[in-house]
């Protein structure tokens, strides 16, 4: 992994960024490796390790937030921040895993802390100076493009998009070949070749008026883009930050393959004896805990019932209890983003369907009986289920209908 990462980031990048101060607090790294040495191992949710995740996230999220504007939808902001937190978690996992491999000496015994610390110092310098500086720069550029993409979606097909380089002698030859590529926003080219197309990439994309520039051949442009990212270390950059809502490449070597960074999807292949599985699940869990905190700031409350024509009762309650109840049903970052989206855009909910309390529950179960009785005592008379679309996915959103004539969010799930 270490050799793969060094190849990915590039030796020239490490030399250029080796002395750049990212603002990372290295005393937090020191505490984490002291913990590792004293315990002869670690779990990703140990406090010193969580502190290391949070410090990495703090640095990278500053880059993300620097590119966020007031007009950016709350759910996109949360998506970018959640992705940055998960990235920080898996980055920390690889740091600690690499450090733990240095605990033992060549004779098989455990090293003294002094010797161990000398050996792991290089890991700190590599991950938390060189790599982190490159990742910070990338976070700023990737977020800028995600924000632009969201703005362009508002304009629909009124404009074309044009790829542009920085236009100086530092531009990479393969990126220069993409300069002035001009295509509609819905062209397949932008799914894979929206910049940045690598570390330190300074390319950008701008809107241009239709008819001002000739439209490029899509297949030819994709061929040039494929060539520009043909090396293994370049292929990971083939994604669209705006469409995916992700800051960092989904195929970055830090990130696990095939599990989707989601503990629910992991259950089919979860192995409690696997350090990777335990860490992946714990990182997902930590991201949700942090995400719920962030979400509260993006979900405004109202002490009065808010009128929405598409809500069946036309009145929606947005209280603190309602918000907390909805967030408790979010177990993945995707669900969290959808919750924020529909909280802020309930007018987009459609096709209400009424269901009675206790539907699809075993009402012979005492716990279910107690739950429904408590709802009735609060004035809940029925559920109303709506359908909504977020990021092209169908979601089902339940509200509780109260006798007082209002609804409040209850839960959400993916639809069939």
C-alpha cells in the first residue's frame, strides 16, 4: 500500500509539498502512536485514533468549506463533508495499520517506545505533511467543481461546457490536449473527465454560449480523456464531483472496494475477525454520528405549522423532536443527505398514501402494542407516506398525521 500510494501521489509532488505546513497538529499523531504502543494494537473508535481522524478531517474540511458558497444546497454541502470525513477515517486506518506493523523488532519482541517512535516518524511526515498537503489542494479544487456543477444544473441546457487549462508552461501535455473541449452538460464526457484530473491539476470548466464555439466530437473527446488518464495512478480521477457529491475519488486506494462505505451493505460479507471490516463499520458509524450533528444546522426549525400545498394536510410541523426522530432513522450518509433534502424541500413530495397505525407490525407483540398506544396518546391518528426523488433515486417518506391537523416527519427509506 505504501508503494502504491507513493506512486499515486508522485515523487515530484512529495518533494514540492514536503515542507508545506498544512496546519496539522502533529501532537495528536504522537498521542495516537503512544496509545498504539501501550495497547499493542488499536481499534478505529479508540479515542486517540478518533482524535486523529477528526484532526485530518478538520484540515481537509477547511479546504472544502473554503469553496462552499451560501447558495450551495445544504444536502450537497453535507454530502461533500461526509465524504471528506469517511476519507479521513480510512486515511487514518491506513496510517495506524502501517504503524502497527512496526511495533515488533526483527527478533519478534516489541520495540521500546523510543525506537518505535523513530520508525513511525516517517509515516507522520508522509501522510500528514506531504499527502495531506496534496489532498487539501485537491479538496479545494474538487469542491469548486462540485459547486459549479450544481449551479450549472439550474441553467439546464442553455449553455455548453468548455474544458480549459491554466494556459501556461506548467500545463501537462495530456491535459493540454483537452483544452477547449466543448460539449453539452449531459454529455458522457463530463461523467469521467471533469477536472481536477490529478494532484495539482489546475484545469477548470466554464459555461459558454451555444454557437460561440464549435461543439466537439464526444467520442473523440472521450478518447483524449482516456489517454490523459491512462496510467493506473490517473484512472482514479475519472469521476464527476458534482454528480456524485464526493470530494475524493471513489477508487482512491484508501477506500475499501465493493462495500460502498456503508455498514448496512457490509452485513452480507462482514467478518468480525477482520480488522478491515471492523474499521469500515466503525468509520461509517462515526460518520453518521458527525453527520447528524452537521445536519441539525441544515434543517431549520419552526415553532408554528408551515403550510405546503403538496402535503396532504397542508400543514407540516418542523420541531426539534420531529427533526431528531427523522435523523434517528438515518443509518447511512445517503439517507442523511436525503433527509436534509426533503426536510428543506417538502413541496417536492408526491403521491400521498394513508396507512393505519401498526400496519406491517405484529400487533400481538407487547412492544408493538405499547409503541402504537404511545403514538395514539400523542394524538397520532395515521401515517401518510409520500414519494420523492433525490439524486435519481426513489425515496419513501413517512409522516405522522395528528388529530390537530398537521403532519410531522417520521422516517424515510429507499423505495422499490
